[in-house]
């Protein structure tokens, strides 16, 4: 049930702060890309 609540919370956050969410997603994407390249090096 905790996961469902978290999903609901995230959905509400996304509705209330779409810009924040976009920048968070971008930040995560960048993090994943960086760690990916670090592992390959």
C-alpha cells in the first residue's frame, strides 16, 4: 500500500509542480548517463 500512496503523492506533485518534475527527471537522466559512462570508462 505504501507504494500506491507514493504513486499518488508523485502524481499530485506532478500536477502541482510540472516544472519541478521536469527538472527532476532531467537531473535523474543526467545522473544515469554519467554513471553509465563512468562504468564504461
